[in-house]
């Protein structure tokens, strides 16, 4: 809830706020399954929206879509409202835009192969270092030949082209093994079967469309339907990384703002880092560290803080910790580590509190106005003003088709790119080969005819008698001499 120009998150013996100008210092929402993380996400998203800040959420379970519908009153809600002393609480819906990589439960969300780049694509395709190197060669050859890589069929055609011309390209770019080319093609086939062909193409996402506010001044909440996407963790996590990288590269420097330009919540954040190569981890750390200067806040949502690398955890200033369960000594160690990330409150034992928290209760520590972490507080999270649970298909479809972006993204565009250009190139080469073959055949025919003619001449010459050969030779000589005499006579007359 946006109250007193602050994000009101929870309440203990006092209200717990998140300062708007510290919201781009990033944050963490952690806790075991069923402890209330989803409610916390909704409350924070609603608050940022009311502040006029656009939000992005990945909806894995389908229960964040209900931000589009107002909540309903109940006895439990009234009890919670009274307990937290919330004045003038109202149920309301929020301006929502639904997105879906598969185009089934939201506006189609696409990017091009070129925009994704070889590093992130290698992760989606689960390529080894050698195969990743060949994929880099594919991108280089496409760039040098002016071949656009927009969708999967473009990339597949380029990989085949590089494989077919490996002998010539190896001299310039290095070894191109047929086995590695085959492995890349097989990985592309798997990605296509998993729906990757829906994600890669045009029109590609314009991030400016995510950074808009509704007519009433509230920020749009962009919800990515991820229940199907989440079944492919590599595609899900790589999409989030691509999105973060694109924002970092394209947004201008803003410095310290009074409130963020946009806020992102990355659910199941551990997937971003699982099996990620060192070069990718370094890139994530760099983006998270520097993107706050672009006015963007990033909030990671996961079960345990230890799911994230220390370099990333060190960048997360605002923390909300829901309950963790400690059934084993290993679980106990995780609880202790999570507790140590907070500034101690002398009024309670943080380690013990983490295991005792009720559903909807959390330990909260946000940055104060000077950027210092506040003492951790044990607080109850506010109830959301939107609906609990999911929404029906009719409301979802109505929200999608009434979006001002519907006609911009609904229809796919398939312009001429590497696939079509390579087909045309192959057709030209085949035509040239055909013409060359016809020329060779014609030359063979001419050579054969000349040979036959020579044979006929030789045969005719062989049938003459010796006297006829001498006579023919003499007559030819006499003819040549008469011709020369006539020419000399004519030229002499002309001189006179």
C-alpha cells in the first residue's frame, strides 16, 4: 500500500516502510513454499503501481494475474485489516498487461536471435565450450555477410551454411567440426519443440511499452505468464537475464531518483545462477550492480538467500524474509546464514524467529533515507487490495484484447532474413551450376561434331589416288599464284 509517500509493507508495533528513493537499491524476498511470498509480491507490486512506477512480475503459479481483479471482503480480511490498523482500506484492481512467450495467455513476447546473442543462446541450448565457439563463428559469418538472424529458422540455416562451407571457413575462423555443428542443430530442434520458435521473431519487444502508466497515473503491472515457460528452466532463466541485460544496455543514466523508473521481481531466482558459466555470472553481477543508476530496481524471489551468489546478495539492500524450516542440521545452517544477513534487533533472536514466523509474517529490513540498513523487524505483511487466487479466462482475454498494445504485438512479422536470403543464394548457385553444366554439354557436343567433321575430311582424303592428291595440291598452288598476280596488277594500275 502506498501511504505517506512511502511503500507500506507491514506492521509490528510500528509501520514498516520502504523508502521510494531506495527502492532501486534492489531487494530480496525469501521464504519456504507456502509462507506468504506471493502475497508480499502482490502488496509491493500494488504499492509501486500506485506510486506511478511500472512493474514486471513472472507469474509461475498463475495467482499473480488476479492483480487485474478487485479483492472481495471476508471475515478473515476484516480481522487482518483491524489487526494491522489500516484506515480506509479499499478493494481495487490494478492496470495490468499480460504477456506470454507462447502467445496463449498474454500478448506474444518476442525477441530476435541477434538481440539474444551467442552467449545467452549457448546457455539455452546447453552447449559446451567448443560448440559455443562455433556458434560465435555462425554469428560472425552472418554479420559479415549481411544476413539477419531473426528467428530459429534463420539460425538453423546459418548453422547449416557454416557446416556446408566448413573447409573454406576453417582457414579464416578456426576448426569447425562436423560433430559440433550436428550437436548445435540437434539442440535447436529440441528448443523448437519446446516452443522456442514462438519466442524468437518479430515484432520484438520494445521495453518502452513496459515503462508506461495508465490514464489514472498508476504504473502498469506487466505479468509474464510463466507456468508453461517454467517447465523449461533454461529458457525461463535466460529470458530473464536477456531482459535485464537489454534494460541495462538501452536505458540512459539517471543517477539518484526520488523513485525508480521501473521495478522487476524475478521469481525462482536461483534458476538464474544454476549451472551458469563464470562469464555469465560476472555479467549478471555487473548488471545488478550498475542498473540501479538507470533507475531500475531488481527484487529476487527465492526460498533461501543462499540460493544466490554472495556477490549478488551484497547488492540487495531491502530484505523480506519469510519462514524457513529447519528439519535437518543442514537446514539449520541455512537459517543461521539467513539470520546473519540482517542487522540484529535486541528484542528477539533472529535465528529462532525465522523458524517461528507465521504465514504472512516476515522479518523486514529496508534501507533508511541515508541508505543504511534498518534494524530487522518482525512484522505482518499487509493484505493485498486485489483478489486472492486466480482469474477466469474471460477476464484474461478481455484484458489482453483491450490492451493498447494488442494490435502492435498480436500478429507475427516474417520479413526477409538469413533463411530467405540463403535460399535465394542457393537458387542462384544452382542456376549457375545448371548453366555451367549446359555450357559444358554444348562444348562437348561441338567438340564431338568437330571431331566427326575431321574424321570425314580424313576419310575423304584417304579415298583420293596419289595423282588426284598431287593434282589437287598443284591446282591449289596455281590458284594461289594467280590470285597474287591479279592483286599485283590491280595495285600497279592504281599507282599509275
